[in-house]
């Protein structure tokens, strides 16, 4: 499995259970396929449609301060 697919699977499950979920976008990775392109960009688009928020680590740390 690829990290971005695992994150998305857990994200979908948690949303379906009623949780509000934030994805830390620079805390996961995805492959770059020679023919299909950059899976990380595709993952961020998907996360944006599913998650309640998609933030960077710096943004999350600042919000917790």
C-alpha cells in the first residue's frame, strides 16, 4: 500500500464514524508515477474533498499555541 492511500482510507473511515478530521499535509507522502504523474498532488485534492481541514505542520503547531 501507499502512504497516501492508507491515510485516505483511515480518513474516510473516521469521517463515516462522525469524527472531524484534520490532515497534516506535510506529514505523509505519495509516489510519483512516471506515466500517471504526481500522486501527492492528487492525494491533497482528495484530502481536501474529504477532510474537515488540510493544514501544514507549522499551521497545526501555531493553532495549538
